[in-house]
């Protein structure tokens, strides 16, 4: 009975989204805003790169690094979650010469789910 099989598959599909989607929207941490902003051109080097997330992130599983245009890591290696604000991930950078920089982040939300991404900004 092929039609019954199809019905069952469709039902499983909806059941999956009905269960999974609310969990996704409540659990995962996604960037809310950052400094420098995504794609921004800034005049003068920032001293710190910061990303604020839309929920708390786990300090020991969350990382942030900054690379120059050649892919060389340029941050000071002190990336961490801000103790007073567990939605803020930050790392210090030395004075950056003009160029394009990539920020690479990976965080684990309180529900144990990992999200990761990267973005660039330009120092002119
Ligand atoms: Cu999640």
C-alpha cells in the first residue's frame, strides 16, 4: 500500500518539525550583534573584538579567533566569555594594520548545541 507509506512519511516529517523547531529557536545561540559590526569598515584598529549572542554560552566550549587576509591568526589568544555577561564572547587584538580581518567563532549554548560562523571587517 504505497499511499499509506507516503502518508506515514509526511506525518513523520511534520512531527519532526513540530518537535524540533521550537527546540531550535529556544536553544541554539546565534550572534545578536558584534563590535566591529559584521562587514564594517572601521577607521583605526579595535582593541577588542566582541560578539553578543542571543542567549548564554558555555565558557569552556566557546572560542573566538581573528585572522588577517592571509589566514594568519592575529588575536592575542585570550578569547573568553565575559564573566559578568555570559552572552558576550570577546578576544583582544594588537594594533591591526589596514586590511581585511576574519572573525571565526564557535559557541555552545546552555542546551549543549553548537553553532559556529565567521564574518569579516575592514580596518582602513
Ligand atoms: Cu540548540
